[in-house]
C-alpha cells in the first residue's frame, strides 16, 4: 500500500539512482599502482665514533714532549730548583701567553706568567708545562714541580 511517507521516499530514491548511473564508468580498468620497495637503509653509524677518536687527555709522553733544539732540550731536562719557593698552582695553556703559575714563599703567594721574575730574585719564568714551571736562574734552567 502506498502511503504518503513511502511516496516521498520513492520520489527521493528514484532521482538518486539515475544520478549514480550517470557516474558509472565502463572504460578500461585503471592500472594497479605499483609499489616500489624502499631502498635499504645504510648500516647504523656509531654515534660516538668521532668522539672516541679524539685525544681528551694529554698523555705523559705528550705533556713532556721533547722539543727539537739544544736550548729546548735543556728546558725539558731542567733540574729541580733550590730557590725557597713552592709551586702551589698552575694553569698551562697551548697559548703560552695565557699560562700562569702560582708561587708561594712563606705565607705569600704570587701569580706569574712567562717572562716575569720571581719576587726578590733574578729568576724569570721561561716555560709553563702542565706539571712543572721552568725558570732561568743565574744562566741555567731550573724547574719547580707541582706537588
């Protein structure tokens, strides 16, 4: 039996079926998309390989490396100084101008750099190494070691 509700539904569905028939495609089938496999990933890099290659700390051999030349040999092999000073601290830098040493005499401390004299003496600082300071005193090289 046709009720007013069924007539309305039928009248709405009829144009819809003709609308979908207009979009029905009967041509050649569309090609299937081909899937390319991704390129294989490179082996994982060692994240710290470049850091492991660095020399983080100076070895004993590199800190006391013997420079070429007769004067440099004397500096490297300087004897322990007999002056009444104690080397209480030092800051060694690859740029010699930035190196400093702290000498103690009695209860006073003095910070000196290269080419400066120790207080009250004619001894001047020649070179500052990571473990010692070499001075020139009375024409010969002497060393103060950090303790």
